[in-house]
């Protein structure tokens, strides 16, 4: 088979895959979540297998431990988070009023130096931009909710995901071996090499970044609580958990934390301490946690990660966000491989 025909078959296969994901997006969430859990836990099951434990027993033990730890964390955190969310909702009007009282004198000083016409133009521009931003954000959340977190899918996620994850994890090595046997013999070494690079990229990001997010959530939550910031625990946990999006976690936490600190404390010292927590956290993430736990083998540019998450969420909802990073890793590895092949080809060297 010529390279042109092979490329055509691969493109057709990829197009069919995208079409199936789009058509079945409403039922894919529990299966995608199960695949993520199985992929995440496979190394632990492999270690138990090396200790002369059967694959089925090892899978059962690891799955039970995983869900027990998850349930315990939810039971421990839910009451705290619930009280903080309820208290935050009650105090939001007071925070907004305090912020208005603080900002109004500054705005009055600015408006005093502007003409009435300029002030009116600024108000109209601000109102229009605020409306546009709200529409965009609301649209994204609406799509994510309607496509990924409907009540039926949430229930199926709770019921179906553990079952599918168990069977996938138990048969993971068999599935990999079966797929390996389907590879075209002439291209099998190249495909295996690319698969290894893709696995290193996905594993480095998912497993490493999960550890980074957990550590940062713990650090932010404890540090903000020690400072005495109201709702510091929930802000810290949210900032840590969304730190897999480059710079977004620290930025969101900084804005929310500093804003609440400014409204809560009468002096600027606690505000500076809150800001310092997130600055230290960002430095810790960039120069210690990410290089140690994620490493430089991931090869996913921050802009590419942000784009992949936004595109996946807009197209396929929450399921698309789960698939975004693996697909971005595959595209990145294949793009680098294609570029290497091109640079070594006569087409680039301008030779016959």
C-alpha cells in the first residue's frame, strides 16, 4: 500500500472517530471517566502484580482503595465546603457594598477630570464589554452543563464509571496486547515508538499534574485559613484544583483572595499576605513541583493546553474537556514526528 493510501485511511479513521465522539457525546462521559481512572491506576496494579498478586485481585484492591479514599475526602471536605459556600453566598452583598464604597471615591476623582461626553462613552463601552463577556462565559458554562453534567449523566457517572473502570483496569494489558497485534508489521516499530512518546506525554501531564494540583490545593487552603481569610479554604482548594490550566489557578485565587481580604480586613497587611501566598505558590509550582513531578518530557505548551480545554468544552462539554489533554498530546507528538520527517526529507533539503 502506498503512503498516500495509508495517509488517506488514517485520515478517514480519524474523521470517523471525531464523528462518533460528536454523535455519542451524551453517553460517553462515564466511559471516558472510567478510562481516565484505569489509565491513572494501571501502574499501581502492575506493582501489585509484580508481588505475585493476580491481576483481578490487584485491580479489586486498588479500585477499592481509590474509591474509599475518594469518598473519605468528600465526607471530610463536604461539610466544610458547604458551610463556606453558604456563608459566602450570604455575605456577597456585603462584600459588593464594601467594594463599592471603596471604589466610588476613586472613580469620582477620575470622572472629575473627564467631560460628561467622555464619561458617557466610557459607561457605554464598559456596559457593552461586560455584556459580551457575560454572554461568552454563560454560553460556555451552559454548553458544559447541558452536554456534560445533566442529571442522567451524573447518575450514570456514579453508577457506571466504577464498573467500567474495573473491567478496563483488569483487562488493560490484554487490550494493549490485542491492539499491538493489529499494527501493520512494517510500520509497527514506528507506531510503537510514537505510542511510547504519547504515553509518556499523557502520563507525565495527568499523573504529575494531578499531584501538583493536590499539593497546591492543600497549600493554598491551609495558608489562607491560617491567615484568617474567610472562605480561604474553598478559594485555596479551587485555585489548586484548576492549576492544571497554566497560570489560571494562581490568577483566579489571587483575584478572589485579594478581593475578599480587601473587603474583610481593615489594614493592608493581611491583603499583602494573601497575595504573597499565591506568589509563593506560583513560584513553588513553576520551579519545584512541575519540574520534579511533571518534568520537561510533556512537551505541551501552556497556550496549546488552554486552547485544547476551551475547544473540547465548547464542542463536547465536560466529556470534551476530559478528552482534550490526551488528544492534544497525540496531536503534539504526531506533529513533532511529522516535522522531524519533513526536515529529514528531500522536500526540505531541496534534493532529488
